[in-house]
C-alpha cells in the first residue's frame, strides 16, 4: 500500500457539532468550542446562530443569523457528516430555538441512537441581565430541554429555567433541589448545576458543582480548587464543549462530566492574559501533553524528527564525526581503526543482549520476531568486524579477549539499565542512536567529495552501513518506534524522559568514536 493510500485510510476522529454564537474575542462561543474540540482530539463542526462584536471588556453589538440560515447550516452538516455529539450555546430567540429543535429532530428521527445533545442554556449574562425573553424561555423549555442528554446551567440559569426568583439558589442544598427538579421536569438524564457564582462562604474549601443522574437518582458533588483569576471568560461554553467531545469519544456520561469539569479548572489555572478585561481560559493547555503529531506525507517520522531537533546540535556532531570522515577518506591510522573494531565487536554483543531484553519486554509475537531479527543483524554485523580485523592479522580469539574500554562499558551498561528500569519503548529509544546514527553517518560519509573508495581499507565498513541491508534495518526499527509512540500518544513528562534518554546515548556514541581516535586509549 502506498503512503498516499495509508494517509487516505487513516481513521478520522469523532465529529462534534457546536450550535452557538460567534465571539470575535475568541474566548467563548463557537471559537471556544472549536478550540476545546481540538484539545480533545475530535473534529469540530459549527452552526452559527449570532455574530457578536466583542472583546474581553464588552459586547459592543450582536446580530442574529436568520433562522432559515441556521436550519440550513444544521441540515447540511447533519446530512453529510456522522456527528457523534453536539452542544447548544447561545440561541438568541424563540425563532432560532424552534428552528434548531425542528432541524435536530428531522436529522435524527431515523437514527436508533441519536447523538447525545449537551445544552448550555445561555440565557443570563454574568451581570445578571436576561439574554432571552420569556417567549424564548418557553421555547427552550418546551422544544429543546426534553432533547438533552446533559444540561449545564449556572445558578441564575437554573433559576430562570425553573421560574424562580433571582438569587433563590444560594446554597449547596438549593443547588441539589434545582438539579433534581430540572432533570425530572424535562426528563434529562444528567443535570449539572454549576456553583461558580455561589457565595464563597457557602463553599469555603473551593468550588462545588452539583450533578444529578436521573436514572439512578444519585446526587454527586464535584469539587475543584477555587482559582483567583480574571481569565474565566467562556468557561460555560468550554465545559459543555468538553462534555460533548468526551461523549463523542465514547466515555460514559458520568466520566464525561468529571473530565469536563477538571479540564475547565485546569484550563483556568493555565490561562494567560489576553486583553484588558476578562480573558479566556487556556483551551490548548492539554495539547502540551500531545507533542508528537501524527505522521503526514511531509513529516512521515515525527518522533524521530522531534528527537533529533531536541539534541541541541549533538545529532549533527554525531553523524558528521571526524572518525567517520577519516574512514571515508582513508586517512585514519590502522591501529585506531582496529582498536575501534575490537571495541565495537564487544559493544555488539551487549547490543544483541539489549535486543533480547526488548524481546522479553515486548507485548506481541510480531515485536518479539522483530527483536530476534535485530539480534541476527548484530551477529552479521560482528562478522564484518572479524573479517576486517583478519586483514591485519587480528584473530577472532584476540578480539574476544580484548578488554572492554570505559566508553564501551558506560555506553552498553546505560542501555541495559534503561531497559531494566523502563519499558520496551524506553529501551528502544536508548538503542535508537546507534541504529539510526550509523545509518545516517554512513550516508553522509558516502556522499563526501573527498571520499576514497578504491584502495581504502576502511571503505568496506562505510559501504556496509550505507548499503541496502543496513538501511532496511534502520527503516524497520524506525517504523517500530514511531508505531509505539503513536499508539501511546507520547507526551508530557514521558516525552521529556525519552528525549533525555536519546540525548544521553547520542553523547555516549560521540564519546565511543572520540575514544577510538585517542591513541592513548587503554584497553
């Protein structure tokens, strides 16, 4: 299969739809929802209900999208794309609410399992101003709320839904009663009454959101640290979008609620200041744990590229090492090269042992088979060393009895230690500079203008590593490492540890060649 076909057959992430208004300041509405969807590795779709001119300080003006255009957006998206979940935000007025409800019912009526709908009932501004008139409130109650799987009102919105006096929900107990009544009245499986506006005296130890599950009748309190920050614009949009994204990925409903609340709290903690007023949360903070992108045609080996980029120049020093250049040009002292061959023969025995350890730590027979093949490659590689040494009268017995020098001991034991203390991926990363670096360094050497192929006693060594057999082994090892990294979605502290391991073995490789060039090396 070609790389283009593999690219085209890659499984798409689940699609999540937001039906809401646009925030030109980027902190709430459609913009916040799409950022949240991407942070949760889902594919975001949008139906825009209103366009606002706003920043972190004010909403300057707002223009609603005509209801028929809202319907057309929704109908068109649902007709083509497999939407796995949706969230509703700012719906402006009764006509748009009715248009959304009718289009949603029309699009999902033939489905045995309609996508879950999360409703963030945007109806009361932070200032307390009502954003929906009573006709719109009636439409919301009658047309939309009964369609919801999850509804996420804050205190003022819960009061409006239940036609209560503003300020009536002033305690955890009142939040519980409101959550129960909303779920039962509108047959909503999960109601989350958000406690962000509750007086601090009622929850002195932090924030509390109340979750009611209709099927079980259970009431849960989800506590979060209270963050003293002005960068909280769009938290309601972000929560409902996070819940929808997790639902689309197949998480159970309670988990989606807990994950969504945690995501918002951590996004507030990671926020940076944008503008002069109430800034946004940091929707992308979670992306910092997903540093390795998926392979593309332009970047087929993203983990390998990332590792080399984070060696602070060591990788270039390694593959352009004077040892390899001298071998390619035939200018190396014979005793230096023989000393290297004997030490590298000993190194290859330990490298073969490391492959055996990788086989032991592998999860599949396919990986075990790959490790066995890598061990056999080490054996064939060592025979090249024996063959070349024989040209200078050095026997296999003499090679076997060579004392291992300090650079080889440091290098090989470090690799074994990484394998014993870590998992198979960390071991393979520790071994990777040898495999990848020899392949690249040999190609660099083979491309030197000053290279000398004829009458060069070291050219056999260069050509072996630049040849098809070894380059095929490099490609196979690279595929294995890239596959394991993608399977795990490596990032965060785990990625930092792998980079540190790779850097250390690159340094040890440089030291190994440098030691070979030192005539005073003691064996």
